[in-house]
């Protein structure tokens, strides 16, 4: 049975339909917003996945080229491996819904959201997020709370809901906010150095729209929703739980506060093994699969109680304390810029490479075609946590962390006219114990400064945490990996001294107020300024000179009507410039000409040739001209490429000249002054006006 609901949000209307497409899925919804359409489906397996202690949820966001009337480029004319953008949206969908399933659910869940029509005006990611929630709500999969999602922008000081691509580009804020009826549970986005108060206002602005979207989801579920599956819990004997807790508590209380991540892990593992051996003798091995969850509950209780009651963290720090920071600059001799940033047991080695226009990232997707001249890539090898693992293409987490760090720094990158290089930063995480993406922001900024990139300001980042129980709470600065796992919030904030440039917040519980969020942001600001001061002690301005190993680049701006002159018929002129100078030449439609070469002289020569080609003739200016042809009444002299003027025989010398050839011959280079440009554009030259006047008695 087909059902449909609608709601106007922002400048468009959401239309949610079910019962028409993908009816064999556990739940499906067809979402339309103006000219964009997303099909969202939710399916689950019939049997439980054995031997796991986590929710087996996978989310796939897919953009089809046909959605924008396109055919994929390249040799293979079909969609292939997921693009970074698809992975980032998949993570946006995953993060707010994952905490909303029953903790014990062990059947495979797969969410697939496919953009099948794109108007290239409205981003479809918001459709996909709301569609995933509604598909789950319509299905028989036990999904405890619905979510709504919106995007918040800011233009000229005013907040706007679900801005278009153009408005996002023009605005100062791009926040994706997701929440339930009761609370905000996820925020991700970037800002142009906005204040903490402005961000909280933006989040608050989203709340009513989120509730309205959830209400229409509920309306459709009431009409077409399926009865939910029962989650059957395997009973665990109370005697077993009590016995494990009694044995584990004193051992874990000591192990949780052992100094150093690896030492702490070893102590916890030893405590676990001791308890397991003891419990096996009492209860047998059949109940052991449940023991790990009890261990985790014990650890959570000990750590959280210590933080709330004693203000003591597992590594001995206070709630606001930042781990020791060390910075080493230019650690790699042949790279264009490098920095090693260490904060406690988290370490990032960042390397900056400077390239030419040809090194830009080119993309062609349903949003349109374009290029990207700044990239930050994040790598998290298994050795960073002392483990073995597969190596190869970056995983979803690596792509997500890299995107967050890139977004944090992008707002302070110089404009192309100031710094025409393509810039790539790579953050190699060499050690990790929490907050590695924010360490990448710090190391990335430092390596950019070492490379001589004229950043508008330095950027630093810090991860905040929260422990919250019955109104009692503690905000944690610079969290460890274990504090992220055992806490109630992971709040990553990056920015400058002036404001926030990127943030990512995931809240695992409801009931966190805006005042508490603002307090966390204010703590993050204090930490950020402290870290920025440490960074400034190491390097407080871009290196004066870029690396000798970097390509030499120069830009020349020319009138757009001169572009054809530079290119020449069939490209003959531009090829001549490249061949004569050895420099690469790239011309944009806007009139920006980018010249690059390994040799600075080649770039300068190419720039001189471009300027000569496009320069306008000025009356009264002296030029070094070349004689092109001679006639009885004078000589035609080329003063700029393609621009000739006549030097009349009377203007050759101060004395009378009988024959032009007595003074000039074809090919001579002579100084001439432009006397006038007549109404027909003809240039009249004078050689004698460019010569020193003869001495007169």
C-alpha cells in the first residue's frame, strides 16, 4: 500500500513515500526534495551473527551518475569503488543512528541510501540521513528512536536551514545537525572562525526543524510501519554477574590507574585472565562469552566514578589538563615542509608537498565538475597502536578524520593569487592514544608553516569528553582513547585564536543541555589557545622561503580578451612559450595564467613573454622595437608581439635622412617612443624622440 507525507523545510518540500519502490526490503522510503531524490532502504539478516560483541551495522551511501544526467568518465562506464564523498556521507548517516539500536541486537543490518536524481542545487546528504531513519522506522528492525537531520548555514549574520550549494559557498557556516525528539546527538561541520556562542545558536536553530521532520516520519510509520522484532536476551545468572564483579573490581581498580597506555592495557588483561581462571572453576566455560561485557561495565564504573567523585583521570591528570606537548620542525630533509607533533601518547608526523596546477585534485560527480588545490590525507597504520593489521587503501575512519582536519585548516589557506601552489598535507599517525585527528590539525598547520605557506592564522584542535550521570557531570579536556570509549560524548573542536573552523560532536546519551555544550566549547577554546601558544613558541610565521626542492610558480593576470592571443591559432603561441622557456603554462577562463617550472629563470622568462603579449601600447612610452619592414617613407617597427607602428623617415634622426636604409635595416633592434595612437588604432613612432638630444651651441 502506497503512503506519502510532506513537510516544507527551508526553501523546499520534503516528500516521503513508501510502498511504491523496493517493497521487499524490511523498510524503504523514497525521499524527494525539489529535484533531488534518494531511495533509502533498511534490511536485516534472518539469523544472528555469532561470536561478536558489537552491533553489525553497515551503511552505504551511493551517488549514481545518471542522477545528474551524466555518464561516468574513463574506460569503464559504470560506477566503481566508493568515492570519498560517498564514504563521508555514509559516516554521517551511521554516527547518529548507531547508538539507537538495542545494545544486544546481533543480526546484520544494512542501510543503503542511493541518490537517483540530483538537481545540483540541493545537497542530497540530508535526504539520505532522514531517509535512513524513516526506512528503519518503517521496518521491523528494532530501532529505538527516530532521528531528524538538517543543515544550518549562515549568510550575513542570519541562520538559514538547508542551504543550497551556492549558499554554502557564500556562507560562514556549514553545520549538519542530527537529533532525536529529545536531544541533539550529532553535529559536524565547518565555520569561518565563528564564536562558540554562534555555533550553539546554530545548533539551537536546527532543533525545531528536526522535531518537525520526526513528526512526519512518525505519521508515515503509523500508516505503514511494521511490527518490530523482539530482541531476546539470553539470561545471565545473577550469581555469575555478582561473582565476576566481586573478583574483578579490586583488580580493575588498581589496573585502571597504571601509568601508560600499553602498561594499562597489559594490567587490565592480566586482571581479566586472573578472574577468568577463577570463574571457570566455579561456573564452567559455557558462561564465559558474557564475561567481557561485565569486565567493560566494571571498568566503566571505576573510571567514571573516579572522574565524577575524585576529579581524577586514569593517567593522573586533572579534568582540564592537557598532556605534555613536544614539537619538532623540518624533521625530513628532502620534503617541502614537515613537523612532528606529540601530545602525550598521540603523535602525528605531517608532511607538506607543494605542487603545480597540474597536481590539483580533479573531480566530476553529481554536484558538478571542479578542482581542489588543498588536500589533507590522514593515515592510521596498525603499528601506531602496537598492532598488526592489513595495509592498503584508506579505511572509512581515515577518510573521515582526514576530511575533518582538512576542513579545520582550509579556512586559513591563502587565496590562489597570493599562493598559486597546489598543497597536499599527509598526516602519518605514528602513535595513538586518543585525539589523533586533532593532532593532525596541529602537525598539519606546523608543516604548512615550515613549507612557507602564508596561512592567515595558525589552527589547533582538541578532543573533549563528558561523563554525565543524574545531573552530575565532568567535562574532560584532551581525552584518551579509553575516555572516548567509556564516556558520553566525543567533541572534537578545531580553530584559531579568533574562532572555530571545524567541529565534530557525537553524544551517546540524551539530556545534554545547550549550556553544557557551550561550557564544553569554552573549555575547548581555553585548551586550543594553550596549544596555539605552544605551537607559536616553535614557529610563529611562515618560512620566508619555500623549499629549494619545490617547483617555482608565478601567476600573471591578463585581460580575458587576451587569452586567445596567448594561446594563438591552434595553440601555436602557447606551445612556443613552453618550448622557448621550459615552463608549464596553465590559463584559466578568469584570466589567471599560472607558470611553473623547476627553474626560476624559466618562470620569469615565460612571465615576460606573457606580459609582452598582453601589454597595451602606451603613448609617451619608449620601447625596444624590432624593424619588420622598410618602405620609402619610413619603417614599420614591432614594439610588442603583434603590435607594429610606423616610424616616419622624418622621425628617424634629428638631421635630414635621405634613405631609410641609411639608418635602419630589417631585423635591427632600436629604441622608439610612441608619439600617438590615431582614431583608427594606428601607432605612430619616433626614433629621434627616444635618442639623446644632440648638443647645441
